[in-house]
């Protein structure tokens, strides 16, 4: 036989084993190409294979369906490091054996271990005199390594490939926030790990997610409490698939089983991003796809934008909303979503939206009945929507599921009649909702109340309430004074009539109680403005910002904080809960964010490892969305003017929220830029045209955002570059490395091993576009958000940036973790190394 024919026959024999052994490996027995383990019922086989339709001579160890004529691999051991089959005919390219320490080990012809189960057990237990470890292939497709006493030490179902099989579990352990995912192949002929993965969301374990790298590609609606759900599929007989969810104090996971006589079925994570439920057809001898996720293009994450939802394969606005940009929607670009037709007020009620896939970004509130969930959202003026489910059949101690949302609602879909039909009713606060009913109820009830209680109330309450009435009068006087003060015009002549806002004024006495009389033990931050205290207002943890008498932040800054944040609502902007002006006291009450400011972690060598690349990328994208809302999607166009790491706060899920609007400015509808003689901000973050000429615009914030990206990627402050690098600051350092093709050198060493290089390089590229010297060259935030979400292969090459150097006689005012410098700066021309 000539050599080409011999090689072809050899590869055929390797791909389709000649003989079969039993279902287990024991000590002293090896599995080599040409032999397999076959499960006891004959459903699955374990052995060596070459990918179907592949021209490669590489071998892999895997598990496949044994009784299906089309080779369908469900698990691969050595995905990233295949075995080369191009060896002399006398050589056995690889063997799989069970070792004395109860491990499976895959070795090549030289004895080099290519893959192992990495089980750690005692040597004595592994080599008992009357028994020995064993590896068994079960008829479910699960390969299990058992100790001498029968305990499962390792199983392939806990290290899945790209297939989710009956009996397998996908979920999250509550304590560690970790769980299993199935990961796509790189291609149909390449078993190495691909870009897409499917599993439970570590941040919100009640929902399942398909990721593309670290980006969400699709997400399910949160679990509503069902324990078992059944669906039927036709073809080759009527079969049922039963999906079960188990929720305990330790974990939550989903699994599925099939009815008796059902054909083989599996969920498969495809290399192009679809999760497909497939069933084998003996008629067509092929896998048929019965459902896939995302089920349609508009089902992909965030496709319809804020307050938009997917239905009938296109996007729609929720009733009471309209497209933010009619021109974009006419071009089938729905990314800017929808806006309210009429502003919502705190007194407005809620409209019921049935059969909805609930939006992302929910907060789970524990131990609430339906009435308490609805009442809690109604009382909180920042609560936009809520949904409720009873988990009484769950083993969890808390059998309720109250979900609430603040800010924009993103990623909704009408799922009536779809696979599983897991739609729920979302209650959305809507302008005018419930007003008519409330007025009718008042007209009916008021006469009865007056007749029944007016006289007794006057007798028993009038005198004790006199003091309280006087207190309320003083409170109203304080509120009127505050409204007069807050309605003054700023340096640009802009005015927001404060009386048009439902401002959340809080009494000074309440703040005294909340902060334990401003005790030092309650202080969580300080700076040039004063101190920040942690407190409890009602049942809610809050952060109270108390402006000191000598604060650099005057009445204009205080007014900006109150009026701007009261009008702005977005999940990436800090939420204002209340304010207080009594006497000389000026206080702001915000939501409490437990992970403090970004700089407190990012620039702390002992803590920065907490921020892995996926979290950093999440923060970058969150800040970008917040800026896009300020610049374009809110009813006001807001220029922040002091975007920096210390003004990015992190919530419990490490999601970013832009804070400190004291220096922000409002633009009119047709206004693009403005001038000021009062230059405020922080060195390194200020755009050149603003620092030198007082010109500011949305592109000033874009510049600051570019600097922030470079800091997040590198873990280095803008001004803290080692002089040995011959770079005065981070921008110059990044620019020089980019020009030399060495930008990856600047990546923070604490994330190098776990980051996705293409995502990091995309961020560096975007950052350098944002810090270009000419403001007209910088991208708009809409373009930045689109690039970060979807990537781009056609970005322009960045032009030369500018940087600033402080004069030696300049002073700095240093707070907790912020640096506010004076306004004198020197512009220095950039030269490469």
C-alpha cells in the first residue's frame, strides 16, 4: 500500500474505532486510538476522534453519541492542545489511563501529560488493598471518576464542553458567585474554545445569559418560581422535554430530562452565538433545531434601546413612549430607544405590561409580599417599575421575588406564545396612570371621612398637633427659601425653575438622627467640599454629603447637584434621594454605594486585583452609557466637566455610577459649545481647549473619558508614570507605545493573564481617539458606545493627543482620594520618543 493510502486509512480508523471495550477504565488498563469505552446502555462512547470534515491530522479525546451515524461530539478533554496524529505507524499517538492517585491522565507517545483531571486525594485512600479507583462512562454521557469507596471524585458534567445534556446542571453557587458554563467551539471543525458561552449570571443568578467574550449577547427573563416546566416537540412521535429549576440556600441550577421514548436531544452552544435545542431525526438522519436563543435579531441584548421592546421581529416603544430619534428608527437603528411622551411624576401610578421578558438591571428586594413590593416602588419616586413572583415552592427561606428597577429599562421582549412562554407582568410607572381612579376614590371616600372623623379629630388631635404644625410651617418656610436660592441663574444665564421639580427635601432633624449627629464613626469620605457620612434614612442606607462652611463648592455647585440629578435618571448616574437647606447647612443625600469610588480600588495595589478585566470593561461601558445619556438621551444636554476616577462610584455589583454634578453645565437644544472664565476641573482630565481658552462642550467630557479608559486599562493615574519611561504622563506613554505597536505593554499586570486582548486593544484605540487634540476629531459618545458594545474593524487611526504639565508653584487641594488643582495650566506640545 502506498503511503498516501496508508495515511488515509489510518485517519479513518482513528475517527471510527474498530473495536469496543466495556464502559470503564481501571488501574493498568489504557485507552488508545482505535478502542473506545461504551456506556452500559450503548448511548455514548469515549475515545479518540478527528473533527468531522477537517483536513487536520490532529486527534482529540472526547465523548460522542454512540448510536447516531453522524459523529456528534458532546465533550472534549484536550480542547486547546490537540494531539498530532502525524506519527510513524509503529507509534501510538496517545493513551488515556487511570493513575494510582485516582486521576485520568492523557499522555502523548513520549509520555508527556497533555491533560489530567487534577483530582486531589490521599494516597492511602487511592490505593486501598481491597479496591481501586475506577472511571466509568455512564449512559447519560457523563464520565465519572470514583474513589475506592464509590465517591465521585470528578465528572465531565461538571466540566462541560459546548453541549448541555439531560441530567447536567447549569447554575450558580450563591456563596462564591461561580458556576458552570457551556462554551462554543471556535468553528465547526475546530474544538478549541470559542467566543460564546452560556450559563447563569453571577451578578443576578435568577437569569441565564449568553456571553460573547465578556459582553452579554442575550439574556433570559428572571426565574419566576416554576419548579418543572414541560414543552412538547413533534417529529418522529410526540416527545416532551421537562425543564426543572432547583433553588436552595446554597445554589440555584437548571436541568432537563426527556420523556420515555424521546429521541436524543441537546442544547448546543454554536460558534456563531446561537444556543440551539436540537433533536435527532432518524428520518432525515440529521439534528433538527426546534428552538434557538436569541430567537430573533431584535432579541439580542439591548437591540431596541431604552424603553423599547422586541415583538414580531422588530422593535416597538412601550405605550406612552415614542422613538428618541424617528430618523434612526426609519433606518431600523433602534439603539437610541424610546423616550416618554409626557414626564412622569411621583404621584403617577403604574401600567401593567403583560407577557414581557423583564428588563435587565433589576434589584432583588427580599421578604416582600406583592402589596409591599408595589407600595415600596410607589413610595420611592426613583422606582420606575416592579415585578413580583411567589417562589413558595422553592427551598429557599425567602419565598418571595420582588424585583424593582430605577432609571432606563433595557432589553425587553413580548414573549407570549414563545418557547417556554416565561413572560411576566411588568408594572411600569407611567404619566397619568391611576390618576382618574385615585380622584374618583377620593371624591367618594372624602365625605365619609369628614362625617366620621372630623369632630373627634379636632377634639383629640388639634392641641397635640399644634407644635408639629408650627414645625411643618418652619419646614415649608425653609423649602420656600431653598426654592428661591436654587432658582438663581448661573454664570451662563441658565435657569431651571426649581418649583417645577418635586424636590425631595429632608428635614435637618431627620439627617441628625440618620448620621448619629454626624459622628466620626459615620464618616466614609472627605474632601475640599466637606465630609460624607453613611446613615440610615427610613429603612434605606444613604450617603450624606455635608458641605462645610469654607467649601469651594458654593451655592451654584449645590444648585447643580440638586436640580440636575433630580431631573436625570439613568442606571449609570448616582441617584439623589434628598437635600436639605436649613440655616447655613447645605446637605445632599444620595443612594449608598458600598464599593465607594473607582480610584479607591483601581489605584490601590492591595485591592486592584478585585477588578479583573471583565469588571473593568463593564465599568468602561457603563460610564460610556452614562455620558451618552447626559449628552444626548436626556431631556437636557449636560456637560459634566469633572469626569474622573474619583467621581465614578461602584455599587454592590461593581456597576459604575457617575457622581458629583457640582461643575456640570446645561446646553440649549442648538448649542454646541460655550465659553467660561471660571475654569474648573482636575489636571490631566481637562481637554486642551477648555484649560487654555475656557471652551467646553460634550467633546470636553469625551476627552476626560479617554483619559479614564487609559487609567482603567493600565491601573495607573494620569500623572503617575515612571520618569524612566521618558513620558510625562499616561497619555504620552500610551501614544508612544501605540505608535511602536507595543500598546499591550501598558496593560495592568494584575489583569494580563485573564483579559481578552482584542477587547483591551479596542479600549486603548477608543481612548486615543477620545484624547485627540482637535475636539472635532474626537468621536461622539453614541459612536463610542456602539464601538464598545459591538466592536469595529474600521476605526480611524488616532491623531496626536495633547497633554498638560503643572507649574511648580501650583498648589493642590487633596481630599480622601481626589485632587482638585487650581486653574493655571501650561499646554505642552507632544513629541514622541
